[in-house]
C-alpha cells in the first residue's frame, strides 16, 4: 500500500476496500527471515521495527513470530488498510512518507520493512530520504518489490505482451495476463533497484529472490527455482543498511 498521500483519483483508488493490500506469505516469510538474521547479528536488545506501508498487517503478523521481543509498528497512509491491520498488530498508526513526514523522530528505528510499496509511489526518492531519516545509522532496510525482468516477463516481452506487474490503467488490465488492478506506477530490475537504493545513501548488503503467489500452479516449481537467481525471480528482496 502507498505511504504517500496520492493525488486525485489515486487517493480514492487506494482507499477502495476492493484493492488488494497483501502480497503473499512466501515473500513475507523470506523477508522476515532476512530481517531476523540481520537483527540477531547486530543487537541483543529489543529493536524498533517499522512496517512502512503495512497494508492489512499480514506481512508484520507473519514476521512477528520470527522477531520475538522486538517491537513491530505498522504504518500506513490508508485508513481502510489500518482498519484491517489493527486486529493483527498491537501497534498500527497513520503516517505519510512525504508532506509532514513519518510521525517518528530522526534515527528512531532499528529496521524498516518496506514490502511491495515502492512500486506504488509517485516520488520514491523522497520516500527513501524519509526512511533514511527515521533509521538509526547502521539500521536495516528490508525492501521487496516485483521484478520487471522476472523470467516470464522476458518471454512475454519477446512475444509483444505487456509484462506482468505493469499497469497502463487504474480501471482495468490491458495487454497482459492477470485480472487485478493494484496501482503499480513503476517497476525495477535487480540492477536498477541496487543502484537506486545505493544512490539514496544505503549500503546494499544482500539481494534475494522470492516467488510470486499469482504464478499459475503448473509453473510454481519453476518460479521457486528461479529464486536462486534474483535477476530472474518474480520478487526482489533487498537488504540494505543506512550508511
């Protein structure tokens, strides 16, 4: 879900209860394991983890058992998303990545979960600037986003078909497989994501792949295999640290 209050029609789009705000347990579990490993190696004291763009709280709730003793705070712009998140999260508050910024002091957080959000943003540069502000020096950023260069997208482009995850309209799907409109405004390849995050003042530690829950069942085994090569995987999972 977006953490930047969107303009005009986008604002109404993201407040529509029919718009999906969760993106699958396999990706959430992989990302949570990466964060648990990072926090375990960096501190023995409870950490503040912000799930920025928490949506319905599924990702944070999935991560919670792997992060015992740490405090997870869900943050989202959408009031509808927060209503759905609060039964799953002990702490869920409203906040924006632009405008007045997030309701946290500088260097308040030890880690940020940023799951399936950046592809929805009008201004991703300002978003990473604000995330960098609220992270302590050395704090962890766990970012996930769909991969424009996923293995099936490469084949679809060769056939002249619009890539999966890309959208040309907020009203309907045109020219690509799938039926759900979720509001993707921009997409990244593995290389572009690494360069973008590094340019925002982060050190990229690790990049992994994750499967996509929307892949047809006969192709899911292949989709899981491609996770070993993030450049081909459906979903990109990036771990970076604030420099």
